[in-house]
């Protein structure tokens, strides 16, 4: 069971990359999100976020016991936050436009997840798995708001006009 927890929690082992495991895990999530976007079954973004959140809540205490408080190798929380970033985005049939949207959302999510402004850092103080997960969900929400704002204000930059 611990091997399954490690496999899922590390995002198919992407969180074991020594440098910037959160970024590596978010990138792997982005590839899954690209597949979802290309399938045009956008409801799967919510399913992906919910499953990633549930995995984080399930494996969080195991990871903290094994690796310490909010370990970097645990990236299922990044998967949940990264998926939330794209939940209400209107994608197109044009692959390059979708890739630009995904890159913009990825960069925004990483910005909020790394710097943790606007109350994100305080959420890490929640106990156990909730502290691990909620800061990434709020980072994803902030990234979503910023991405929607970019699309509204400058649609040509992201290939939306």
C-alpha cells in the first residue's frame, strides 16, 4: 500500500526529480490536462482536480511521516491546483491556442504556488493533509482568476481573438 501511496503522491514519481519537484509535478499534470483539453471532455478537469485532492488527503500523513512537513516530493497537491487553474477556461479547437493557454496558466500557477502571496502561505498552517492541499487549491484559484483576466483584457496575446 505504501508503494501505491508513493507512486500516486509523487505524481507517477515526477516529484522525485531533485530540483524543483513541484514544477516537475505541475508539468506532468499539465500533460494530462492537455490530453483532457484535446479530448474536449472538460468535465474531466474537475474529476482530475477532485481525484488529485482526494489522493493528497489520503497520502499526506504518510508523506509527512516519511519525509517531514509538507515534503516537496508530494506533488498530487500541485496536480489538484494545476487542474483548478483551467476549470473555467474556454479552450478552442486550435492546438497552438490551447498550448498558449496552458503555458500561461502553468506559469501563473507556479508563480502563486512558489511565492504564496495573498493569504496562500497561511493555509499551510492548517493541520496535516489539509495544509498541504489548500494552499495549492488557492494558488490554482488565483491563477484561474488571473488567466481569465488575461483572456478578457488581451485575448490576442493568447490567440483568443
